[in-house]
C-alpha cells in the first residue's frame, strides 16, 4: 500500500502518513467491508483515493478539460516503436517525472491495473477527459522515453 501511495505522491514521508491513515480508516470502517471484492482491493482503493485527495490539497493535480469541437485522439492507435531496449525501472522513473495528472493516470492504468471506467470514477472526471488525459500522458511518456 505504501508503494501505491508513493507512486501517486512521490513523497516518501507523505506516502507513509497516508498509508497509516488509510489503515486506521480501514480498521474503523471494517464493518462496512462487504466482501464483494478482496480486502486488498478495498484497502487499495482507500489508499488511492486518499493519495489523490492529498495531491489535490497541495494543488499539484488538475484535470484538463476538453475544448468544444476538439477531436478526441484514439489513444489505442500507437506508433510502431521498438521499446525492447527499455527496462521497467527506466519507464517507472520516467513516469515519475511527468506532470502529476499524467503520472496519476498512467500509474492507475498501467501499474495498478484499473480500467478507464474505474479511473473516471476515481478521478471524478468524464470519460472524454479520461481518454484525452490518457492520450496526452502516453504521448508525453513516449516523448520522454524517446530521449533515452
């Protein structure tokens, strides 16, 4: 759970604080755990939400809105680039250098395994904003990775 929070916040001490608060919150709300999902998934969602809330408090996170008439890019259509030489460690470090909202969406999607629908709920954004932010985040990551 520390790693989940740390990947979002990029602050060791703050991630520890959030993790501790989440364990306390989960313990206090244990009676509301329905068992529909695993305990780990339930706790992970608490950690993700608390981490994002903390990021919003520090004004490091902002959602980009889509202008009317702007074409939504097809983020699934990617260029054919050979990434075989890259190591996971380099990709993770590069993700940490992106803008906070790009870092969060890529972390939730690629590392934590949430789908776009779940991400829209977690970030409280529209499907269109989610797709656009994902597209821009992936493009930003591609640009930084091509510089390696």
